[in-house]
C-alpha cells in the first residue's frame, strides 16, 4: 500500500495561538504514532519573515509582518509546493485564504468556530474596517471554493447564537463539510484529586 503524502498547513508559531499550535502538534504526534504506515504528514509552514520588526521593533510593526507573512509569503509558498503532496490540511480556518493557492479538491480546512467571520456574518455586532472585512471575505471564500472540504467542530452555544445569521449563508454552503470532534488533550483534563482539593479549600 502506498503512503499518502499529506501537507500540514499550520499557523506561524510566532503568532502564538496556543490552541492552534496544540492541534497541529497533536495531529503530527498521532499520525506519526498510529498511522505512519499509511500517511506521511509533513508541516509546510514557511519561516516567518521579519521585515517591519527588524527596522521598527515596537508599535504595530509585528502586525505588518504578520499580514505580509499570512497574505504574501504563505500563499506563495503553498503554491510552490502544491504539486509535492496529495492532500493538504489547513489546521486553522483563519488561514483559509491558502485554499486559493492549493488544489481545492485535495484541500481540507478545519473550521473550529465562527468568530473569524463575525464581522461579515453579523456586522452589526462586530463592526470592522472595510479592509478587515475584505480580508475576512477572502478567508471565507476559501471555505466556499468548490471542492474544498471543511470539517466543522460544532459548538452548541455558538450554533444557537449564530444560527439565524449563518443559516443559508456562504459558510453553510461549503461544497463538502463534515462534523468532527477533537478528543480532549491529556494536559487539559482536570485532575479529580485536584478538583476535590479546590472544593475543600473553598476555591
């Protein structure tokens, strides 16, 4: 049986999103531990290029670098390696703009929540600048691209609060979507003995 070559499109570590970093690291660990005979999972996130922060360490220079890396460097890198893998997994839905540079029929985007899209799905609740909304629509359009698959992680509360605006919207018209639950990470499991200790101390 041939090994499936899968590219893992994780977040830039420099952005410091612990939850997304944990998902990527856990996927790598689990695939390596349990599925290495069938899947070869390779991280393809390019090095984070520091331009503005090299000249102006303070202020909003990191925001400039972050935007350039997300919207210029990563998409170009993704297009460059598109022919080297059979499947692409974008770990963070806020990186869905990468879908436009990848073969949609072979790209999966994990959508963890809808917060990223609030400014365009419910603009009255989260007003943002025209540039921010334009970027958000570009990200959302990656999820809508024909052929792209979007496993969505359901959140009962968020589904309730956003049900009306989202129903029939672009997000729910993804060409292919499936619901998947992540298992609870061991490091995030509350220890029973610690819980009882807190209760006894009145915490």
